[in-house]
């Protein structure tokens, strides 16, 4: 069978490649990150703040045990710039950092010097680790996460006593309500 000149083997190859590339781009996962982040409670940690990733896995298991509908997932940033970028742009609502680094994120100092300060509030404390949230993280969500943490304190090493967490400055209002034993507001 002879292929008409308009569709030479070379042109067929180009056409197939163009269609394959177009199909690959149409099914790229990059646009799905926004949907994924909306469907899962993302808790960010970072490689450079060594204890945060391992602890975030414990925290995620604890939260998912009480709140399976939260579908909590870890998000591990490769460096401080990425932590700052993802948190400041509200792509990830929660970040677990060691105390000095959490304070640095809020003040724009330490590993975050050269970056603008980020507005963040505390949800809970685990020894030297602090779980931060955006101030506009919904109060109901903050209450649920904090309540789940309190219920799972026995399996979360270093999880502070709720009365000690209540004394922290810059505490999220939803977390404060849960720590005080107030019911979840509708």
C-alpha cells in the first residue's frame, strides 16, 4: 500500500509526536495540585529542619485516626525558601517547624532572613516543635485539628498539656476554643 504524498512517513511521525505531546500536556498532574490540596489537609515540614518530617508523619496518623475525613497528608519542602513560598501564598495551610525556625518564619529572621515576615498563628506545641497555621485557617478546622491532637496526645511524643498550650501567645482562636473545652461552633 502506498501512502499518499501528503501523508509521507515523516509527516505521519511528526503528526503522531505532536498528538502525543499534546495529550501528555493535557494530562499533566501540575494543575491537579490545587485540587489535591483542597481535598487533603496538608501539613508541611522540611528536609532542613530534620525532626519535622518524621514527627509530621506521626501527627498525620494521629489526626487521620480521629478525623479520617480530613485526609491529612505530609508535604515536605526541600528548603527554607520553598517553606516560605508555599506557606506565605497559602498553598499549604499548616507547617510544623522547630521553635526557633517557627519564630524565624513569623519574624523574617534566622533561616528566613531576607524573606518578608509571615503572619501565622499557633495550633499546638510538641516539645520543641510548633504547628503553625494561617490566621484565616477556618476556626472550625482549627478546633477539629486541635481536638484530634488532644485526643491523641498519648501517641504524640512531647505533645504539650492543653493548659500549657493555652498560655502560648499568638494562638489560633479555633485552637483556643478547643483547648478551653468549648464546643465546636456551628
